[in-house]
C-alpha cells in the first residue's frame, strides 16, 4: 500500500510483453485500501511510447494507430514526456475495470471533464500500482449532466490486433454500465461532485526512479 502523501509511480504493463508501456510518477492524495487517489500536474515527467508522444504533439492519428500496432508487436520505444496544460485527480478503485479522472485547467483550475478510463483492475506493488489501459473511455461533463463514449475505434483496433481477447472484451462489456450507474446515482467518485483542489506549490514534482522502465522493478 502506498502511504498517503507519498510518491506513487503508476505504470501500464502489457501482460506477456515483459516491458513497461507507460510509467507516470504521481502524488498520493488518499488511500483507503480500496480507492487510491492520485494527483498529476504540469511539469511532471513520465515515460511513454514515442508514437504516443508524437501523436499528442502533432495530432497525427496515423502515428497514434501505429503505436497500437507497436504494442501488439512488442516493438515500442519509450521517451520522456513532460505534462502541460491540465491538472488531474485520479481515482483507482480496487477490483474495477475502470478508473475515474477529473481534468481541470492548470492555470484557472476550471473543471474541464470527468474521464472514465477502462483498464485492467490495478495491482499493488512496492511503491506503486500497475494496470493496463484498454483504450475505451467515457467522457462526462463537469456537472455530470451528460456523457459520451470515446476511442471506440482504438478499442476495435486492439480487438483486431488480438490485444483484447474475448475474456477482456467480456469484462469491459460488463463494466461499462457501472460508472454510468455511479454517475446516475451520485455514488463512488461522483458522489461529492467536482472536487475542489489544486496542487500545493510546496509539493515537489513527483519523479520516476531510475529503473522505472525495468519490468522487474518494485516486484
């Protein structure tokens, strides 16, 4: 378990690939033993596939799709990426096939969107947690009055590439209704409405350990 107010690396580690796909250092805001709440803000440097970095900077959808092909082939290359523009508070729920994130403007702290990211249930390891992004997302308005699905095409591509097999697909299908039920019933991360928060200027930037790209690190 990561202690409250510690630094908690969060990583995406594809099963069977034996390599880290993404590694993000974040600050633990709360840890109930069931829900881990992490903070991430501009200036923090992470490791990410170079194709994702290029696609994010250029908006090139072809490069983004190539990144998923590289993931399937196990041929991706990691690069350093410095976060800009937004702050986010992330809630990881034990046993759930999704996490819930609150994005806000880093300058004004204005709410931008809730973001439900479908992924494998997180697993704890010394100093961090592991999961695997399954690409399908649900975007919710800050006031929780509306939502829409995102990245269905990427999810379909992962299905075609064999990265999401029938078992994973079944889990995602079963999970899709749960965040919507939380949203409708104002439960879980949605219970208290938009969180009022901002990174404390005294907080040091979370940093990754030197061996963050080592799949055996922290095991």
